[in-house]
C-alpha cells in the first residue's frame, strides 16, 4: 500500500509470539513510505524488541496494574495512552491480539482507517482487513500466519526469520558478567530450561517434560558431547523447579533462574553449545540467536509453534504415534488430561534418539 506511512502493531502475548512478529517489523522498514512503526504490548515483553532498530515507539498496556488500580486511575491512564496514540495519526493497525476491542478503539477513538486482524469467532467485526481463521492456527506455522496478515494488508514479508537485538552499548558488559558467573564451567556448556515460562500460568505443567527425565538426558548428552557443565535458566516462578534439576545433576551446574534479564539470558544462550527446554519463549529466543536447540512439545503441535524457521540445528522432540496428541486446537487444549502421556511417556532414551541428527550436526562443528 503506497499510502502507509505510520503503523501501529498490537501484540499482547508472550516472548515467543512477539518474536514471530519480527519478520513483519523488518518488512515494514523495507517499504519506502513507512516512517513510523510503533508497538502496543503487554507488560512482560518490552525487552524482546526494546532495541530492535525497526521499531520507533513502544507503548505498554499493563493489565495486571489495571486490576490493582481504582476505576478513576484506570480511566486517567487509559485516556492518557489513547491520546498519545491518537496524536501519532496511524494509517494502519496490525492487530495480532485475536480480540475485538483493539480494532474498536482504533476505529472510534484513534481514527485509524485501515485495521487488519484475524477473523476468528467473529472477533474481527471492527477490522476492515480480515484474515480468515476458522480453525485457529493450523497447517502452517504461527509466524507465517502473522506474515500472512501483514501481506493481506499490502506488506510483502519475504525474509522470514526471527531477530533479537542486544542493548548495543551494553552487550560487552553483559557478556563479561555472564562469563564471570559461569566461570566454574568454562566455555563448553549447555543451557537447560525445565520450565516453559509464565505464559501458561497454572497450566504450565502441561508443557513440562519431567525433571528426572531432563537429568537423565543431560547425563547421556554429557557422555556424547563432553561438555563441562550446565546452566539452568527460567522464570522467577520456576526457581523451585530449576533447583530440583540442579540437585539431580552429577556434573557442575549453575542455577540462574529468576536472576537474569532477558538480555543476560540471551547472552547465556549465545554462549551455549546447546539449548534444551520445553515449548516456550526461550526456545524462540534461542532460535533467533541461531543456537543449536532441542525443545519438548506435548499438547502443542510443533509444526505450528515449533522452532522457526525449520533447521537441522533446531528440532522439536515429541511422543510419536500417540493418538491424542497434539490436543491444542483453536487455542485450547485438554487441560483435564489425567496422564499428560504426551510428555510423561517420552522416555529420555527416546528423546536422545530423536536428537541424534542434531548431535551429529553439533559434532561436525
């Protein structure tokens, strides 16, 4: 679209999903008419794109904060945000939220003439550029759906790879800090995340491969790869889980869960010989950094939410020939599953066998 000059992107979800937007951000900067690309995010993902050169302004809508405040405080804060956005005079809304209210306010208050979003369960009623989504995300990767919505709005998205940018003036200091903290395991180490992040809340247990399995797999990998130690990372809410893994290991390990910023976590991943974790944002951060990785998938189909783009250096591990998996469909899954067989019956030796092509690639250097 030749008349696109200013774009507002709405994305309230987690780290991985926001990284899926980075090909769209890059594509917008290739359009000669586009001068402004702003983001409206949730409260937990600003760090993901804070230093992305394709982004101008980042606005945050903190729903947790709104729940704590009075109605008057919320009204004043939302009005202030709305006035700031309105003053930016956007030509296009790219709404990745799967919610109707963002396009409603974009139309009636912000005056954005073109509003692109997903038509899922009649939630696209206030969008005038609609990407049909009758089955939710299916048959292709979520990142390709994001790119598809942008292309429907007239933005070609050709180079589809994820990007993360370090704070440009702080990266060296971050690397030195991490090397000092991990001095006991040297340069050859692997990083492990036995959690999966905060995005699923109480239901995160449905994404977690058992800790005892992680410990056994790490032992097998240490014999195969000869790495000197393990760095264990995760969210603050996963500290107890990560400590359980550390206590199960017989090789040098450092537990940094809840202690690092996103940039510090990215530096750890970039220094690692291999990353292993459950389906979650750190998988996609590792992929953006081109770190060799293996990620466990239970209810969620890896062809839709797995490492992107596909690579022999980034593989999804999952229980094969299990009729009930994947059960995640139309953004819901079987959260009353009594067995979580998709993860609990995936034995360490089976996971190790699935990793063999990746290990051969790592061995080749």
